[in-house]
């Protein structure tokens, strides 16, 4: 989570089971991107984790598939080198 809106959305989801429409709209307007650091070892764990086909290994390094990545961060959670970040 990188903003108060993201914290509020997660709290609402846990407490009430939904995210208010105004929060969804504000969060939907936020531009996100996936960053893979230079020290990526290309192990492929991120690729296996992504159910959307949003990341691939190219020339031995992970790379976002821009039209498929939903910026969920699950790939970052499994990276043994901590080189993937969603910002």
C-alpha cells in the first residue's frame, strides 16, 4: 500500500466486504507501473505466479507485459531477490 486511499480501501474490504465506489474511482485513476531491478536472476517464479500473463522472462530478466499486468504485486511477493516492485 502506497497511499491513504489504498489503506482505506483495504480496511473497508476487510471490515465491510467491499470498497466504496469513490475509493475505487480514485484508485482506478492512479497510474501504476511494474519495475524490475537490474539484479533480477530470471528464475521465473514471478511468471509462474502470475495468473494474468502479466510478466515474462526476456533475455534472462523479468519484464512486465504491459497490456496484461494488473499491478497486483503477487509477482513481487515471490521474488527471491526482492527485485520486483509495483509503484
